[in-house]
C-alpha cells in the first residue's frame, strides 16, 4: 500500500478546518441567542450540521468549545475593525468620529453579546472562569493596542492612555446597555461627544 502524500491529506485537513469553523460560528450564535444555559454541545453541533462526536473530536469539553469561540470572536472583531480602516493610523487620525463609532460597534453587536454570556457563565464556573479571565485579559490588551493605533494616540502624552481606556470602558458599558434595549440614537450622541473629547485629549 502506497504512502499517503500531502495532496491526499489536504482535502481532509480542509474539511476539518471547515468543520471547526462551523462549530465556532454556531457556538457564537447559540451564546448570543440562548445564553450559556441553552448552549450545549449538542445544540451547537446540531446548528453546525455535524454530529456530537465530530464536535467533541475538535473540542473535547464544553469549556474548550466556548473558550475557543470567544477567542474566535476576538479575532473576528480585530479583523473587522482593521478592515474598516485599511489605511491604518494616518487615515484614522482624520476621522476619530468614525473610529469611535467602529470601536463602539464592536461592543454592541452579536459577537460581544456572545462574549458577555460566557463571562456570566465563567463567574459561576471555576474551571471556565480561569480560562476566560486569562483570555479576556489578552483580548483587552489587543483591543487597547488597536484603539491606540487607530485613534493615533501618543501614550507618552499625559492622560492619553487613560483617555483611550476610559473610552473603551464606556464602549463596554454601551454594550451592556444594548442587551436590554437598542438605544441607537442616544448611543450616537454619546459616541459623538466622546470623539470630541478624544480630539481634545489626544491632540
């Protein structure tokens, strides 16, 4: 019997990646729609169109699945934000209002909603809590770094770092409020005010 070549393996590897991707997308959607209690591995597997066994092959435990889903969410948020401003820092400096709005959108959409449900679950699950806390610390650092870059903030300037962090904290608060009601008009006014404040603080 001949040896298996890389070409023979590639389709199987592609299928495996596609299955993993479907599972992560389904986990995010289930968390956003049903919360932690309603998001079992079986429910996610059914939504993804794969067997429970296939799901557990990729993610042996429920905690593995949903912590990977939050990491996937974080990567998607970063990718989406950078896609809005492909010209990077120079373009961002010309329109802080647009950058501020894009950052807030990260915290008011379904991806952040899914992450919030996992945070609530993590507060009551010791094993899950440790993993989510570590992951969210990394996500927080990355989000701050992206915000500093896109806002053109010079963190050597007194108060600049705190201004960016305060804005991100406010954005998370808007994300929490958005769980209960969509108050887009008020949110737009708040974002506009914060953009003006950032212009003053960041120069």
